[in-house]
C-alpha cells in the first residue's frame, strides 16, 4: 500500500489536527513550497485577505481561532519533535514554536461544529 502524503498523522501514529499540519508542512517542504496556510474547514467566514494578515517570515496564528495560522516549512522538524513528545494541541505548539499571535477578535470568526452552529451562521 502506498503511503498517503496527506495522511493526518503525527509521529507515533496519532491522528490529530496538529498531525495534519505536520503532514502539510512535510508535503509542502518536499514540493518546494515555503510555507503552509493552515485553515480548519469549520471556521467561517474567512476574510478575503487572510493570507495577507498572516504571511511573513515568522510563524503566526490567530488568538481565538488558533488553528488558523501561517507556518514556514522550516518548522516541520520542530513540530515532529513536539508531537513525538506527546504534545497534541495547537496552543502548546504555538507556544513552543514562539509563533506570533495575531488578534482575530475583529474578524468575528465562528467555529461551526453542529447544525445549530451552522444555522446561526446562515441567519
């Protein structure tokens, strides 16, 4: 069976959202990209200028919707070590990576996890 380069796996075969970022960073690095813009599918509405808000030489993540972030590929091996140590949360990773935290309060982003969340968003 061929290895899936998009598999959301962390070292030690733990599935988690941070493992998805890890897979994306390694894939981006091997494909010659400089960085990954990480955007969970359940965060809405995203601003049209999201990339402009986050891109740069350093890692950045939103304060409230902390899984939304910009991660240069040079963080891939550091994230490997972070995950291998059993650290699976985005918040722990943001601190460990010393990412710049950007306020996202003015964006009024919503995390849509339930049908009720979706109904509130579309009303």
